[in-house]
């Protein structure tokens, strides 16, 4: 038992010695750590004092562009279509079988020209019958009038003859008007684009037009513009119209803006009239309309990609001098309209500023740059 106690005492002594060594090592390491921390802090202060010394800072290779006032235009692009000043669907005025068609597609016609004839046989018979009655009524009226002028006969006989004659004249006038309605005539000058009736076909008013008549002496481009642009699109605004089929552009102006918003697609209609010129326009041909809704004669313009954003807003990097070095300086800006990859800068820049336009992605404020 006594031996066991002695052995245990020896073991405790050994463990205590080892524990003491670890504590000593720990204290030694802490001392070394404090010295290293002090050295690190000292070096950091020295580097900070050196500032932008070229030996300690990476130099960035960049490209710059000098800011100059220039014209900036913003456009709204919409798809439109070609149409004639007059594009008319000519419809019959009365029902009946078509007996003759006098024109074919492509014919040039004048206003009032007869295009087709509706069967008028029954009307002609009615006119002949009424004409016979009218001739007799006129003879009777003339006789009664002569007698009445000589104070012979009764007033009732004279008035009856007069009334009968006038009633038949009105009936004849109505029949003649109906006879005119059997002729389908051209309401305007133009060319026949479609013939939609054939001989023997029954014409029915309001169901199917008989002819398509187009006058291209004045051409117009129509387009639908979104309601959101209604405050910015006005009559007289400049437009550039591109015709993909002709690979040609025409400059014009808006000649009409509708005051009506289509409730289905929330758009309003604009028109621009053109002269036919050398291009052979066709109805419903596609046209791309570019509406110049904003223009600034003296604007500072930059590529949209150059303007960066952070939590504080938009900014660019500009080239500035810092002693013998060129450095990149962060400049807060405000952009306005942008179009076709370019943006108008409305605040933050002045003429002569040199904006970094390439190599700006990883720049830091104050970093040395090389062109």
C-alpha cells in the first residue's frame, strides 16, 4: 500500500511538470504574437503614408474619351403599314343579280364611272308603266288648267288633275333614283385593286363589297403607338420611315395623331403622309416608323455600358492628374434618356472631362492609370 502511494505521488509530480511546460510555451507564443502584431501595424502605417506610390500600387491600362457637347435624339420605334389616302370598299346600294362587270383588276377609273350593273328589268317595266300614266296625267292636267283659266269647270276637277300629275312625277323621280342604284359606280378616282363580284352573283348591300378601289396619289403610313407615349408624341414631330422591302428610309412628319385610345390594346393611331416618289407603294406594305420624341442640341453622351451603379447611384471614372501620375477618380453622374446604346448625361460632367471608357470594370477610386 505504501509503495502504491509513492508511485501515485511520482506520477502526479511528472504530470505537474509537463503542465508547467505547456503554460510556459503558451506564454512564449503570446509574446511572439504581440511582437508580430506590432511589426504588421508598423508596416501598414508606412504603406499608408506612401499613398499611391507606383512601386506599391497596380497600374491599370485604360482608354478615355473627351466629353464634348453634341446632339442627342431619342426615338420610339413602332411597326406601321402603307395605305392610300383613299382606300375604299365599293358596295352595292341595292340587292339584285349582277348582269355586267365593266372593269377588271388594275384598271384606272374616275369618280362616277360605272363599274358593274345590277339587273334592272323590273324597274324598267315599272318606269315604262308610270311614264304612260304620267303622260296621260299631264294631258288631263293641261286640259283642266285651260278650262280653269277660262273659268270653266270646277276647282275640284283642276286640283285633282294637278295632284295626280305631281304624284306621278314624284313616283317617276323615285324610280329613276332606284334605277341609278342598280349601277355600282366609283366614288373616287383610283385603281381597281380587287373585283369581288361576278356576273350572275347576287349583290347584297352591307354583306360583301363589290370592288376595292385605292387612290395612291397621296400615300400615308399609319401606325399604332402605346398609350404611355401619348404625352410625348405630337402632330408635327419628325419621323424616319424605313421600308424593309425597298431597303430605303424617308424623312417625314406626323400629320395626324388620334385622340382616341383603343381600349383593346391601349394604343392610339398616328399618320404620316408621303409623296409616291419613285417607290411603287402597295397597300398594307410594312413600314418601320421611328418617332423623334426627344431631342437635345447640346448633350453630353456616353455609352450606356460606361455608366455604372452602386448603392449611392450612378457613377463613371474620369482621368485626373495627381502629381506626376494619372489616376482614376470616381464621379457621380445622373443619366437621362438613352437610345441605341447611348445615354445622355444630364448632371455630373462638363465639357473637356476625360471619361474612362475601356478598362473601367475593376478600377478603384484613386488608382493609377496608363493610357
